[in-house]
């Protein structure tokens, strides 16, 4: 009984003399000081995504596939890594405004449904260094499709919104130019 009282007394003294958890947790002020409280801004952007899987200098390459991918009409199970240019117009030689970097995979057995995990990384103008991130289904053969914006960095920190994609051009090998209209709340 005496040992139990000494143990309880020891535990109580530790609790009383220890600093509270909130004091022992150090917050980096540099991250907090950059967050400003202001009204949300809505930004609308239009650009063109150039996805090239053929030729000598592809911008998207297959990095994995399932055993039966080649037998599937939708290439179900194919996974591609992309670093695609984003331009002002559909002309591949028009002004480069950024890169679409990420992964997309064929996730549909019955339809060409791509799972897009992509960051649009802007390299020009007032959005230079900022990104927006897309995560969602792209029904690639639909004339118009919508995908969610799930985040961003830089000017687009705390972004949310949606991207509307419309295929401008494609060929039988799978190369495509896609128009994107993006609405971002940040």
C-alpha cells in the first residue's frame, strides 16, 4: 500500500510539473505568417494540354501495366507518367505557360476512363511558381468532362474548384491536345 501511494505521488508530481502539451509543441511561424485572411478570389484560366505518347520525344510514357492490358479495348491497367507542356493556344509552338506533371492510368474496363493525378505547374507571368492539383476521373472520349481541383500552391494556396476539359485534337496513337477551362477559388 505504501509503494502504491509513492507511485501515485510520483505520477501526480510529474503531471503537475510538466508543461502543457500546447506549450511543448513548436509551430513554425514562417508557414503561418504567409497565410493571409482575406476574401476568397475566383480565378478563371484557359490553356492547352499537349499529351504526346508517340515519336522520339514523348511527354507521357507508360511506366506500368497489368498482364491483360494489351487485350483490353480501354487499355485497362495501363499507367503513364506525364510531363506535358501547357500552352496559351492549341498550337504546340505557342507560348509555354507551364507543365502538367503527374500520373494517369486507365481505370475503366468498359470505357476509356482515366484516373488523373496531375499538378499543373505554371512557369510564366503572375502565376509563375504556383500550381493547381487535379485528382479525379477523366472520361477521355466524352466531348466535355469535368474534374475536381483539390489543392494548389503559391498564388493558388488552399485552392478548390473544377477543370472542364475538351479534346481539341487527337490521333489514332493516342496523342492529344486538350483545351482546359479552369475555375479556381483560393
